[in-house]
């Protein structure tokens, strides 16, 4: 695997010089400053690529070109947004950046309720707490018909949770959910969020699958001709939120999506943390099932809590997944096809100087460096063991 690092551009508090010191060789980034649906000028792509190369690194993966909401809803005119998307992908490919991670999550990208959940060792982590999410949905957002999505016990717990929160806590929870986390496609006000949810009133899983297929029919031939490849990111969390359909949370979902196009340019990002939230997902089996359709890897671990609908981000070698088995499966895949996958340590705890410094939520320097070092060690140990047993 090619060790890589997510970088949010020149405004990122972690510099390219810092990243070089982690030992990572690849950069995962995007032109985050450009609005959704807008074509990325090739000269701006080239300038960002040159900035990265001048630091001794390589721009390996674009994460992400946001998919416009009109594409996901199939709204009139969605085809033009899709063509804009494809043109940006082709411009990236001309500059040598040929792996494009994207997602097809309606309205919200990845979602957390707490950005500084304190762990027993004093580090802080990202967390999704189901009761806090329900309190927001029922009593802050006041989504029409939300009560139907919860049991009486859930509603009572959410009401108690809401009543025990200060106004400051209400505002913080709202910001965490809808103001836009790093790399998210959109940021909303409460009224704007309600309006966007209403656009999905008549769209269920089947309609969203169809809209993804329609999008792929437009972009995949263009991507393939350009020599690029798509890497769909699974849903995070891998379940419905706010009554919205989600279609990329299980192995069955991913295999169905793989069947939407026979082209190897249509592929996936393996996000161990997102898929690991779903107890039934067998990550090594997913690696084997998707095979050469895997184009990019996010390695992190999540831990389900007493209420399994809640989870927090654990240390990279802990949590509810078997990271050693996942890395073994990935390295066998790479040896089998001779293709080295870009991999980045996804998220990380805030530890040591991260706790007093400035960092992007989920993306501290030292916490991710710890994760990268641990993943590097596992990878080298797996390689040594597999080489010895193969001999």
C-alpha cells in the first residue's frame, strides 16, 4: 500500500512539510474552495499539484469532487451537473491524478454528534451518539414525521437528553451535525436543512440506486477513456439518518453497486471505520468480494457502544474490527494483481500536543501519525510473515 495523508490545502494547519516528516508519500486532497457543481479549472489543479510536488510529495487521490444534490435526487437538469463532474475528473486525469474518491450520501456527508469525546486516557475522539442524534432530530430540527422512526423508549430518552442540555450544547450539537465536517459537501442552516430534506420526500433506496446508476452511465465512459477510476466511499454511518435513504453500507449494497457498471473504472474506497460500524460486515470478506474494484483504502477503527447504534472512533488497531486481518487481505489482493493501493490513516485521536494545538476535527497531526506508524508496523509484519510462509 502507498502510505498517504489527507491534506485540506494551504489553509490546513498541518503543512506539507509536516506531512513529509510522517513518512507518507502520497497526498489525498481536493480544491475544497470551489463550489459544488463548478468545473475545476485545470490551471488551478496544475498549480496545486505543483505545490505538492515541490514539497517532495505526490497528489495521488482526489477526495472528493462533490456530487451535486440534483444528481442524487434526479432533479431536472441533473445531467449538466454530471457532465461538469466528469469534465473535472478528466482535467484531474490530464494532470496525473487518476483516483477519485466520492460518495453518494444524500444531504449529509459523514455525521458525528461529538467532535471531542473524552476517552479514559484523556485523548479525545469523534463520536456518534444515537440519543443525542435523536434529540436533535426530534426537538431541535423538529423534522416532520420523525416520531415514526423511533420507539417510545427512544423518544423518552431523547427528550430527557434534550432537556438536560444547555443552549450552548444545543448550538454545538446543531453545528456538529449540519454545519459541515471536514470534506463535507454542504453546510446548512436549520431551515436550509429542512428544505433539503424535503427534496427527498419521494425518494427511497430504489430511487437512489437508480439515480446512482444514471450518474454512472454518464460519467463512467468519460472516466474510463481518461484513464481514471472512481472509488465510491461507503455511507458513514452505514444507516439511514433523518429519514434519508442510504445505499452503501453493507457488502450486499456494495456488490449491487458494483453490478451497476461492468467497467473496472467504477470502483470503491474501502473505509474500514465506516463499514465496521455495521456489526454484520466482514471486512476481509468485502476486500475479497470487491477485489480489483478496490481503488483506495481508509484504515481506522470504530467501537460500538452499549447501544450499538452509538459508536466512537477507537485507536487504529483497536475497536470492533480485525485490522491485522484486513491488512492481510489487502496485501494479498495487491500481490495478486500487482497493484499498490493508496492508503491513508483515517481520522485519529487528539493526543499530546494535538489537545492544545489547532487541528481540523478528526484530522490531528500526532493522532494520525500514531495511526500511520501502527498500520505501517502491521503491514511490514504481515509481509514478513506471508513471505516466510510462502517460502
